[in-house]
C-alpha cells in the first residue's frame, strides 16, 4: 500500500533572495575567520568560529521543514518531529501572524486573494481540532501551524470545502428520506 502525498517546503526564498542569503552567509564566515586571525586567542577564536560552525545546522533545519498533504491528512515535519492531522478532525483553519512586538492576529480569509505573497511572508497557516484557535498559547493543544505558502493554503482550503460539501450532501440525503 502506497501513501500518495504532495510535499512542500515551508521555508523558501525566491529570486535574488537566494543570492542575498548566500552572500550574507559567506560574508559572516569570512568575517569570522578574519577575526580569528586578528585576536589569536582561544576565547576570540571560539567566539568568532561559532557563527561559521552553526551555518550548516541552520541550513539543515530550514531544509527539513516540510508539509505533506495526503488524500485525507496534513502532516507537518520538522527536524525532530512529525505531527499529523486528519482533515475530518479539523474544526478551524486559517492564517495568522504573530509579530515580535504585536499580539497574534488572524488574517481574514476573504482578503487572501487581494494580498500579495510578499506581504504574507511572516504569516502562518493553522489547523486545529479545537473550536477556537488559541492565539495566546505558545503551543496550543491539538493543532498544526506552519509557514504560509499560497499553494498549501489553497490545497487545504479545497480539501476542507470538499469535506464540508460531502457532509452537507449526506445530511441532505438523510433528511430527504
């Protein structure tokens, strides 16, 4: 039995952003190595070699974040964990943003078509089995959240709409008989 799914990376950089990130990473590495030669002490070496050594781990963490969308489920995959939620269990679904200096707030689903993807850069998609999504909790129970990508959002929205349409058809058939 094969499990067919579509896999998306949640962190991605388009266009010239890739070159910008590589340039900054290279500049940080070169600066760190330069500072090691200037200080020539163990403490200085350790302080400036840490950014250079952590760069591969940061890249690995970003590359490991994925979302799998199966026929009846959504699965969030990080470097150290997997979390799966079935579409039949989802009670709330949407997009929110949680800034460093602002309270978390839900983005209106009606305005998603009018907003450019660049404006939704820091937004996240949430799915929850609860009747309300708890924006105040750091890790709410029975939920999934991951970075916003237009393809993921509309695919999940389509799956939920199909589920609701099937449920409505079933209710209509039961009430007609």
